C-alpha cells in the first residue's frame, strides 16, 4: 500500500490522515504530497490502520500520537491530562510579559492544576530566572508533567507537589497561574464526544458552577500571594489578571 492509496481509502478528513501518516513515517506532511507513491512497510500499514480506526471513534489525535505541541515545544500527553490548547499559550505570554516588567526578576511562580506541565515547563524554558512550583491533585498528571520536565531538561527547576490547589504550598508566591476546570457538570454532559469520552473529567468538570474552583483558589491565594503579586487565570477562553487587592471583587457568585 502506498501513501496515495491510504489517503484515498481513509474516511477521515484529508488533513487528519496526513497528520497521522506523517507521524507513522516520522516525516513532515510535505513529504506525503511530494512522494505519494512511497510504499508503506507492513508495520507502518498496521500503525496507520490502527490510528485511523482510533480517530474514527473520535479519539483526539494528540492521544493517538502521544504528544501535542504547545508554544513551540513538544509535550507528552495521555488520557490522564488535558490536551494543551492554543488559547493557553496566551496565558503564558501574559505571564512572561508581566515578569519582564518586574524589578525583581527572581519571582516565585506556581502553576495550579499543572496537568501535562505545559505552562510551568514553558515558563521555565523561556525564563530561567523564575522559581517554579507546579501542583496537581492527580498523581497520574504529575507523572506526565515530571516526564515532560525531563524532556525539556528543566526538572531541577520545577518543584512538583500533589496538592488540592494551593493547600500544600508553603512558599510565599509572586505569581499564580491557573487553568482550572470551568465547565459546569451540566455543560460537561453536552461536550463533543472527542472531549467528553477521552479527556479527563477531573480537568474539565468544575462541579455545579463554573467558578467553584476559582473561588476556592482565590481564598487560598489571599493568604499565600505576596501583596504585589498577581493571579493569571483562564476561563472560557479568556485570560484574566487579578491582584491581591482585587481578590474580594473577583469572587463571583
């Protein structure tokens, strides 16, 4: 079987088949269009057939391939962690820009609900002066995040803690980064299959209300965040910044 035949026979959108083929071949997608007559080995045939089958059942491509690119970096992912979204890159941008404006460059940052570690690790790679803590309530997620920290050679610069938000964080903090679950249980049930059936509910379902976990985080932050510190958080695709002075006003009902 050659590449042209795979593309012709696949029931997936063309771009998805090309992405999966490129992964199987360990080539760029441009290779597929440039050399469509390339014959697959038996092992490659088996792999692409399996990948196409998985995708036909709505399994997200990052879980099939085992990785997702975020902020130009490659992150290992599995069903224990949320797939990093492009929108969250904006959160990282905002934090990096904020850090550059501070007189004290040796800031302590905590990434709450770190998941794959994409926020904490990207911050560590892009700003070596930061002291970084990453928390998650899930030991499986922390295992993935730790592997990613080793992949990007920043494992000695990030302290991973299994914690319910900031509960076990004893350090005084300059910055809190959070991309917590903000989808109510009712709305979670309405999500597309590719999200609801594969991504961890723990990382998506906020409970009865969308801001439940953020309200809990803000209350904890009031005791742990330095007076000049700030919280950067993502909700429904929006990035928001909150200072200690603003905490009381930002606790929605």
